[in-house]
């Protein structure tokens, strides 16, 4: 029986999960056991050191008492027992200290002195002398009440045998808080006779004990030559220490991973099936696309990133007269495209499209040179192709023959554009003539008044001199007025020249505040005569700008004079002019001139800077126009507005350095 592919995958996943789970559980249990063993070994070494310290204390006590036997004179039993009691009181595990002497075989061992425990707690004296002992280690004998004694044998100067005995209480040998671990059991055994000195079984635990796992053990003597007791230690292993929750989590994690891997394999198999289906569909689409390209009426040539031709449809072979061996040839060498006005220079197909991101229309008037001679005017487009990472991969050139009709249409269009340009030139000339006529009319109107005054005054002077030659004084007054009118006519002409010609100035460093103060100095007498107060709001430490100080001074004087005229017309109780300057962002300086005069009519604001526009009966309408022209020549702006409380404000904005024209 053959299993389905998906069923085989699921069975393989199940076996993989079981195998990985067993391996992971084994590795985790082994790791946990090594950790428990390492911790147990460290605890037993600590325990060995603690017991060795206690044995060294016992050795030191016996040595101290033995040393008193060599004193001269020998201390009395009372003194020795007092000395022993003083020592014993410092060590809680020492229940008592006694001394026996063996004088002869008939009298037996005689107790010399004893301190601490009652006589009932001590072993029989005869048994103490039977303990095998020599100079290298201490003898051990059981005592009542699960106690034991340490016996030190010493030969006196007269040949008698003397025993010093320590009664050890094992329950006081180690305190519970001194134990390095509460989960271990241990036993301390004398090296001769296998006498248990201390027995501490492992405590009970609420967790299940793991019997199939060998508990770690430790068997080693104490590190003291005089008391080489054997330390036997062991530690049971409990289920809780093996982290069963982690084992379950690990098995579950492996199950999740195997499940994800199974899904990945299933999806991969499904993707392969989809890929095969997509490949078949792609092959069909390629066949359909190839058929479409072959059947299209426009010429189509595809090329790669190096310019080698990869595809040519029949329309392109026919239109460009290409051979069958055109594939893999260079597209720029195969197709000779050039503009009609630059036939000697090829149109670079590959270099043109390499840096483009979108479709590029072929330039107009493009000629295709044929291999057998002749040319065809074509139009079309270049389209770049990119790979999956967005890099240039090649391009597609589509083109078609424009034909005679297109050439006639282009010729007609060129003729229409030529006529349009001629009409635009004619319209410009007519507009210029109209503007010249309007300007001439304005000039005639402005010059008519002073010239009429000059004519009438001259005629009156002639009549006066003919009729009354003696009236020379009156004639001089009339001639002075004539000269004044002639000067006015000349001033009008000069201002018209300044307005008609673009202002040119000599650029040099200047301080705007200094130019303003020079202008105020020129008008100081008129300001004092009209009793107008000037408020100085000029900012300090303004940067140096570049411009023509004479022309800018002319602008400032003209604006201040206009403010004085507005104040004279309004006649306020106290005429005021406020001057303020500041540095703007972007490298510009601003100058504001405010007055409390009559202000500007809202209808006159849009025409304020037009030539010949004035609101005064004796004005020419050229002052503000010339100011605007000077400011524009410096690359700045001049604006006017009314103040809410009355009066007007002119704002002059100038760059620190004029941009080149």
C-alpha cells in the first residue's frame, strides 16, 4: 500500500518528535545530574573541612593537657581538672575530660581527675587501656548515650602509662546551620574498629525519590593525620530536582518546532506544485506574448544591459531592413538613428535609456538610415527594463514610420508656428508703440504747464519792457519766475530719464542707519520749521550691506519728505515720524518710516508707485516711481500701507548683497 505524500510527512514528523524528545530528555537529565553531583561534591568538601576543624580542636585540647604533665613541679589533680574545665567550657562538643594512670597490674587503672560529664557517662577504665593506640593517632571507644571518647596515651618519666580522655557529644559536634546542605546524609567512622562517631541520615522529602538514578556518594578521610576518621556522605536525588516542568516544556517546544517544520514541508510541497502550475501558465503566457509581439504593427526591438539585441519582431525587420542574424548585435551599431538637423551624429539608444526610470519619447524629426540607402522619419519611445532588485536590465525600443502625411503635417505646423512668432513680434511692436504714445502724452501734459508759464511770462516781460522800459525791477521778478519754470521743466526731463532707464549704481559697503541719519540731517531745518518730532528706532549692530549710498539716501529723503507733506495736510497737534530698522532672516535689512499724517486713500494704494500718478495738485507723480525703481535695482522691495491709528507706513526691504542679474 502506497501512502500519500502528506501522510508520509506526518509519520516522519511523529518519529522525529519522539527521537528528539528522547534525546533532549536524556541530555537534560544528564545535565541536571551533573549539576547535582557538582553541588554535592562541593558541599562534602565543605563538610570535610568543618569536621577536620573540630578534630583539630580535639587534638589541640589533648596536646594542651599533655603539655601540663611535663611541668615542674607537676600540677595537682585539682589544678589540672580546673584547667581542663576552663578548656572544655569553650567547646560545646566536649562533654568531659578525664585522666587515668596505670600504675601496676595488681592495682589497675586509677582515675586521677575528671571534669564535665557524670561518672555514668564514662566508659570503664579497664577498657580504655585495651584500646590499640600509638603515637600516630588517637584511640576511639564507645561511651554510653551514643557518645564516644578520644584516648591519648602518654608514658610518664617513671614508666607508668597515663591516659587523657575526651568525651565527645556527637549531637553538639556540628550545629544545623553549620551544615552546607540539608539534603545530604553522612556518617563519620573511626578508621579502626569501624566505630561510628557521627551518624546524620538524609532528611525526608515530600518529593518522590528517583530510585533508578544512582545517588552521588563521597568517601574520604578527614584531612588530619592524628584523627583519620572516614567521612561517608551521600545525597538522594528527587524528582522535583530534575525539573519535570522543564522537561514537559521542552517536549512541548520540540512538538511545536516539529509541527512548524511539518507545516513548512507541506507548504513547500504545495509551493512546488503551484510553481509547476505557474511555470506551465508562464510558458503559455510567453507563447501568447510572443505571438502578440510578432503580430504587432509597430516595430519592436529589445536589448540587454550591454546593448545586445535579444528580440526583433517582423515589423522591425521590415521597417529597418534587418537580416535574420541581427540577434546579439549591438543596437546602436545596427540602427542608425539621427536627428534631421544633426544627421552626422548618431542618437545613442543605450546611453539615453540607461539612466532613465520612466518611458522616454524619441525626439522629433528622428531619421532612420537604411542599410541599402535611404532614410525614414520615425517616432516612438524607449522603455527601460529592470531586474528584481531594481537594477537596469535592458530596454525596449518601439518605433513606427511617420510617413508623408506626418511630414506634411509637421511642415504645416512649422508654418503655423512661424506665423505665430511673426504675429507675436507684431503685437509686441504695437504694444511698445502704444506705451510710447501713452508716455509721450504724459510727458506732453507734464511739460505743457511749465512751458506755458514760460511763454506767458516771456510775453508779459516783452510787453512790459516795450511799454515801460523803466520797470526793470518788475521785469526781473517775472524773469526769475520764468527761470524757475524752466528748471522745473528740466527736472521733469531728468526724472523721466531716471524712470525710463534701469537704475545703475556703484556697489560699495555701507551702513543703512548711517544713510538714514544723513538724510535726516538734510531735512533737519524743515523738520524743525514744521515742529515735527522724529523718533529713532534704528537697531544697533546691523551688518554692513552693499549698495549705492547716494541713491538710497535719495529714496529715504523722498519718503521722509512725503511723510512731512502728509503731516502738514493733516495738521495734528504734534507731528511725529518714526524710523525703525531691523535684521530679517534670510540676510535682509528692513527700514520702516511711519507718520501720523493724513494716510493714503485705499483706492490709491494699488497705483501709488505708477509713473505720473499723484494726489497733489503741484505733484508730478514721479517721486515714488523713481524710489521704487532704485529699490528694485538694489534687489529689494518697497511697500506702503495705512496704520490702524491713522497715518501711513512705508517699508523698505533690502538684501545685504544684491543677487547678480
